[in-house]
C-alpha cells in the first residue's frame, strides 16, 4: 500500500504526458531507457551521498538541502544531455516526457529504498513522497530539459545551456528540500503546479510545432517542385544561387544546388512523417533514406562552413532542423 501511494501518482502522470504527445515524438524505447537511467542514477546517488555525508561530517539537513541536489540533478541530467546530443529530443514536448521519465525512475528507486529502511512509517510520509517528492524529481529533470533545449543556438549544446538548466533544476530541488512551508501543503502545491505548468507548455508547443510544420512544409514543397521542373531560376532562391557564380567555382555551385535540392526532399519527408504520426498513420519505410542522409552529410562537408553560411537564407540548419532529419532514421 505504501509503495503504491508513493509511486503510482508519478507513474500515472508520466503515462498522461506520454498520451498527450499527439505528434508521437516520444518512443517507447527511449522512454524506458530514460526511466531505467533514473533508477541507476538513484543507486549511484545513494552510495555517493552516503560516502560524502560520512566523510565530510555535514549536518544531514544542510547536506540534503544544498549538496545532495547538485549530485542528483547532474546524474539525472546525463540522460537528457545524451538524448539532445544525439538529436533524439526536438521540442519541449518530448523534452518534458523524457526528463520526467528519468525523474520518475529516480523517485521509484528512492522510495523503494526508503520503504525498505522504514517498513512501517506514517502513511502521511508516503503521501508526501508520492505527490511531492516524486513529482519534484520528475519536474526538476523535465525543467532541466526544457531550459537546456530552449537555449540551444544553431546546432550544438553548449556548457552555458547545461549550466542554466542545472541551476534551474538545482534551485527548485534545493528549495523543496528546505521545507520553508508545511510539507503537506508543499506536496499538494508541487502536485498541482508542476503538472499544470507542463500541460500548459505541452499545448503551447504543440501549437508552435503545428505552425512550424505548416509554414515550412508548403513553401519547401513549392521550391522543391520548381527545382524538379527546372524552374528554380524563376524563383528568388534561384536568383540568389545565380548571384553566387561570381564568388564560387562552378563545382562548388553545383554542390550547393545538390545540397539544397536533397535537403528540401528530406525535410519534406521528415515533416510528412511527423504529420502522419499525428494522424495515427504509420509513415512509409524507404530503403534509400540512409543513403540520402549520408549523401547530404557528404555534400555538407563539400560546401564547408562558408558554403553552409552562404546557403543559410535558403537552408535552415538550426537544432530543430537537424532533429527533424534524424527522425527519418
């Protein structure tokens, strides 16, 4: 009964968040991996915290309020950083779910341990841990994911992004552990405020994602159609490429043209797949996708940074654009 009260609320909310993802950005495989890492992070945290606490002679309340949150948030954040690093997270929608899954795994392991150490505690303690502490752990990691992802400029995750996300998560975790207000009220507030923030963020980002898809999808289809018909010279994009002839060699211009054409083709397919998943349909499997992605990567190397910056007005290669291409694999 105690373990159910302390774990079911956070698991129910995790399932609820997963169900809210109408674009099907979250995969079951990565969700399970994120959850499992949360369990591993809790085990590492327990042994490390025990060692540090015994060797430093710190007061338990001081340690749990200011030191433990640093270690725990860094460990939980590791899975999110890896997902962002390999372009497995694209928007706040999947960032929230994967981050919360890691926190849920952490809280599950932590609560099982505490139940083992205290087999017959006050039921109120487990209500607080289930509706307060567990939601807090999931919320902090999800918040880290949102802040870190939101700060990414162009392609790479920077130490500044990670620090901003960690500081935000640490601040919330530390304040929670200090119990400035009644624990019951704090648990109730956590169980209401954090889910409300995430649900609101979900709805806002779904609208943004839908707008992003609609705006780029049709413009890219039109430009790709002109390219395939040999009418690109009649477009502003074509005029721009023609204007580059005086600055680049013919072979470089050809590579840029091929890069633009292939990027548009793959970008349209990636957006098509996202919209199909939102409609509950399975995207078609195309055998040549890996080959085309490899070709795009090679063309990108051929044109170099100068060529990439030159094509920036036509080809956006920010983090979200790299992420959408990753969805084709």
